[in-house]
């Protein structure tokens, strides 16, 4: 079931990801590093606001909403809370602008970041509900609409000369327009306070609000380097760093996200229906698939970074990208494994408070090391600090789970096989690593896929045979 659901999400999420890569290729050619840097800082500000104020509601819907069809009480309760949060953020942002006397910070930029945060939050909330209902195809339609509309609108606004502001306006338009059909069909325009369920909201708050600190600290790990680079090296350096980060991390992280989109609801269902042991087996399968996809992506980006930078980024960004891609790729894999491999154990046991400790350590380490490394290593120092922070988060989470007497379903045998296949892939690509053309990238992709899949297949013959036997029996029964 995991493979079937993951494939469905791959089809429905892969196309929007490709659209996103096209967007990065275009934006890095149309915008200067300074313009992209200003966009990155505003986007990071919106993401932090989203994590602090809205994210808890999204994760609560995903974890606590059952497979049954949500009723009017559910929709009204969540809608009222969401609009209340909109009002709170607007009041806080207005107060922040007034305290700054409107002189140091442009009020329009504050409003733009605020609306972007609202759009991100509403979009993610709707996608979480579709995930909880195990509807990957409908999920994909919304994600595809958001990606295409965002790219089209952003391109149009940039063409009219609005630069990074046009890019942000396009993204906001894609977020809001893609979810408009869901709003009309599911949520409606009326507000009926009498239908709000306080017990439902209390259960969501009890589960989700403790995650706010964790989510904020996680956002610090992910976004703080952009603010620090902007303060220490300038907005132009932020743009060069951010565009490489967006290209590399989104490529690797999107595939890991696809696995999690399918895997997390299945693990929850196993826990609810069959108990902890069945859930642990599902988590182990999830980890195996995460590593099996993430490691070859990491190796591919490292070995083909010259071709990737040449084809997907504008000339002003390429040199920096080649030096940063290896570190960002490692960080993306570690981040994905932590969020979707290890943190899932905290969520399944509803022990979200325990997640705070590892993330506090990682956030402090990331900020401190970034400030320490930048003077000596420049932008590479920021990327290295992020790698160390995610590694520290993984290790501390693992030890915390161990001392809580929680079984750790790490797939040791599967990991060894994946490492062996990855090693063969690395040496197969080594002679072609300095090439930088479209033909070279296609060749590198084919060589990488062939070498990795053949070796992993040979090491997994027994599992493949068992899978084929089960499929044959299922077909005969049907």
C-alpha cells in the first residue's frame, strides 16, 4: 500500500515539482541576486509566521482527523479558528509597523509577507485534510493548480517590471486561486458560531500547540541562515545562497515529502487499527523508502552539480551553486530523514513535547555555527552549519527515544544495501562529474539510475520474489 500511495503522490506531486524547477530556472535568469535575496527574506518571514501561528492547526487536522467524512461542525470549528488567527496576525503586524513609526519598514512589504503567510497556511491546511482523507489524486490537482497558476502569474508580473514583488504576488495568487474551489465546496462563506465544537478545538490545541515551539525552532534551522547572511554579507549574497538552496533542497526534499505524504497516514492507520508493533513495521518500511530515494538523489546532485547549475540557474548564480550544492544536498537528506523518519515516532505516540529538546539544540547550534563559520568560509559556512544542526537533531532525537524505551525501527539491512548501491553509483558517475551540458546531465541520470537500481535489485532478490508471489496470489484471488 505504501508503494501504491507513494506512486499516486509521485504522479500528483511530481508535475508541480517540475513546474517549480522551471520557475527557479526562469527567476534566476530574470532576477538579479539582490532581487532574489529580497524575495527570499520576505518569503522566509512569511514562513516563520506560518510556523508560529498556523502550523499547529494543520498538523492537528492531519493527525487527529479520521478517515470518515468531516461534518459541518468540523469545518465550522476549523474555519472560525483560522479566521481568528488571521485577525490576530493582522493586529500584531499593524502594531509592529506602528511601533517602527512606518519609517524603517515599508508597510506594503509587511502586508505582502502577511498575505503570503495566510495563503501558505490556508493552502497547507486544505492539503492536510486531503491527506488525512487518503485522497492523493485530489491533492495532486490542487498542488498542480497552485504550481501552474503561481508560475504563470509570477512570470506575468515580472514581465511587467515588478521584479521580486511580482514573484511574491504570483505565488500568493497561485495559493489562493488553487484552493478557491475547495473553499466553496467544503468550507462555505457563512460563519455559524453555534456549530463550533469546543471539545474538538481543545483536542486540536492539546496536540498541536506544543508543536509551535518545535515548529518555530525548526524554521529557525531552515530559514535563519538567510537572515544572518543578509546581515553579515548583504542581500545579494542571500539571493545567491537562497536560489541554490531552493533548487537543491526542493529537488531532494520533494521526493522525500512524496514518501511521507503516503507513509504518515498509513502509519497512523496501522497504529489505530493494529497496534504499536504494526505501526513500527510501517515506520521501518517508511524509513527504508526514504533512504532508498534520498541517497541516490544526494549522490546525483553532488556528481552532476556542474550540469545542474548550468542548465537550471542563471549565469550570475552558477559559480556559487557549484560550491554549495554538495552541502545543501546532505542537509536536505538529513532534514527529510529527521522530519519524515524519526519525528513520525513522536507524532504517533502523541509525545510532541519531547521534540522540543532536539530542535532547541539544533537551532542554537545552527545560529551559532552560522555566525562563526561565515567569516572564515563564507556561504559554504552557512550550509555546513545547517548540516551539523540536522545531524545533531537526528542524534539527539534518537537518544531521546531510546531513553524513553521506545523501539527504534531502523532498517539496518536495508540501509546497508542502499549504501552499497549508492557507492557503486558514485564510482559509476565519477568519470562524468566534470561535464556541464544537457546531454551530459541526461547521460549522468541514466548511468546513475541504471547502476543504482541494478545493484539494489541484485541485493534485494528475496524481497522482490516475495513481492511478486504476493501479487500473483492477489491476482489469482481476484
